[in-house]
C-alpha cells in the first residue's frame, strides 16, 4: 500500500529549526537502503558505545517530528521492523525475553555479506535493566502513525493485531499483585539506572494507561478481540480510578496524610497503604501551595515516593488521565516552582535530587547519578516537547512559549546535548553526548505543537485543547 502523507498546516522555519532538521536527518539509520529509525547520538568526539543504536523510547520524538512533516516512511518501516523483533514465543527459560516484550534497542550489523538487525532486550544494557516501556511506546506510536496517515490497514494486518494482543497478554496477565497498576523492577523506563523507581512508578502507569487507550482504538472489533477489548475497558476504569485516588497529591490530600492514623485494618481503613505521616519530607510541606498539585512518583505498602517526576506528570495531562482541575494544578506547580522544575533548561527529570545517605542507599553510590546530575535531578531537553504539549493542551501557552525561548537560547550553541547538570540546569552534563537525537527531535516536536495545536492529536487521546478558565 502506498501511504500518502497528510501534513497539518505549513510553517516557516528558523535557522535553529533548519539546523535541527539537518541534524535529525543525519541521524537516520538505514536497513537495505530504507530508513528504519534514528541513532541515539552523533557525537564524533567520543566512543560510540551503544549510541549508534536506535532505542525504542528515543525514537518516539523522532517519529513524531517526522509525522508532523508528513515524512511517514521511516515511521512505517520502524513499526514493521520492530514488530518482527518482538519476542513471539513463550519461554520457561528466564534468560530469554518474555513473550510480547519489545527490545530496548536495535542496530544494523553486517554479518557475512548480509545486513541484519540485531536486537537488545537488555542483555547488553548497563545493569541489565529490562525495557518495560518499549512495548508501551510501540502501541502508542502505532496509533500516532495511524492518526497522522489514515493508514489503518497497517494496524489491521494480522501480524500487527497479534503484536498488540501479545503486549496486552504481557501487561494484563494474572500475577501476585492485587492492584491495577504494573509492578516493575528498577530502571524499567527512561530512568534506566537504580534510582528507587521499582514497584509501581508513575511513568510506567501513565504509559500503561496510554497504551491501553491506544489499543482500544487499534484492535479490530471481532470475536478474537472482544475478550481483549472488554479486559482493556475494565482495566482502564480501575487504573484511572486508582491513580487519581492514591497517587494524586495536592495540599488537601497532603494534609490528610499528615493526619493519617496508622495500622488500620479492614474495609473502613482510610490509610489503605499504611503511609506514616513522619515520612512526609519537610521540603514538600513548604513547597506545595494550595493551588498546586501533582501525581506522586510511586506508592506501595508503607511507602509513598513524594518526588515530582516530570514525564509521568506531563503525560497524565496529555493522555487525559488527569482531570481538568488536576491538569491546571500541575501547570500551576510548574509555574510557581519554575526555578526548581525548569530553571535554565526545560526540564528537570525529577525533583528533588537524592542526596547523602538516601543517594547512597537508593542509587548504590552511582557516580553518574550524583545529586543534580543525569537522572538524579538533571535537566533533559527532550522533555521540552512533553512540557509544551501539556501546556498547550490546557491553554497555558505562555508556559510553552517561555520554555521554548529558554531552550532556543542555548541548545544550538551547546550542540544539542543529552542532558544538563546543576541545581538549575545551567551546566552541560558531565558525560552528556552532543547532538543527542531525541534532544533535537524533542525541540522540533515542541515547535510543531506550539505552531499548530492539531499535532496534539498524534499523542493525545483527546483532540480538543482545553481552554483555561481565568
């Protein structure tokens, strides 16, 4: 089938956009003469390590950037080739990837005189972390492709329907857990190093929600899919209610936790997870205003992670998981705590940083995740597109414009680095690669969305921009 692109609107590009587009196109990975993805970075000053591979999560902003321009071939090829890499067989051998799992990354390698695509499911990764988010992003991206092109025939193919069902089998399988959330090991998503993000981290839950919403749209209505569609609908209802009730944290809920009674038993328990009020950090009491709020980073038995995680919170807005009031409260928080969360480069991946004994225990004394560096309170420019998308969706375009202006003041001069360090993100990251592809693509997607909010439909399950009530 020949897919015709349907670009939304036209734009006039600036010099930095032209430079970014040139850099993005230079990062394209080819297989048998066809574009199939983008490599992680093109920094010729250091060894490539695995930065010459295409990472599933890294390609998402690249794909969105291409789709906003009507360049659909690379996204279609990526979806087809990565589906072929999906683990299809059920194993009792736990040294092999589970059925339905998508790889963390892949590379094109010459074997003999043939090109081959070699997948990495985490076997080669530092710390051997499992890429739980890969399969979630794959379904989300498939929906974005269909939305941009109208090519529903691709998603309707038997192999694509099988791929979606395998992912649902993996995510909806019965387990020891009795919560609607997904239970995952540490380092299972963008924060792919030990950071105390095991259990039920927010980002995985929001991506899980977005994947289920996308699967609802992509699965054909037939006898084979009916059981899946019913299971998806039921899980969505339970998941959204659970996250909104237990993860949401505003001043009112904070005060409730402060007054919690402990060791409650039975159906009438208010403090269902037995959270001890003494675990509320002092910084939070002084930091959270009565007009702000956010989704906590994690919750489990006797534990709530009070850190603010940017991607998870912004995706609650984009996907429609957060209510209108919650969405505005999250944007209020970002606006009120701009120096903490945005600073000199949008946006900080999590706040606050783990320090001293907490850093030693939770990161294992990881020098790369030193306080205010890398995943431990570092600033990641790729998050610009998510911040802009969330702000535009809820009518807070002034936040989006301010963030883009800050990014434009440094990104090109700094050669599009991977991340920034420092309390306010003013230092190029100590080990940051230059010309990091998702930094480049994130900027381009942000510009596309601020120029034409219709591009939000690629990633948002709700097409309408919500106007702010002043």
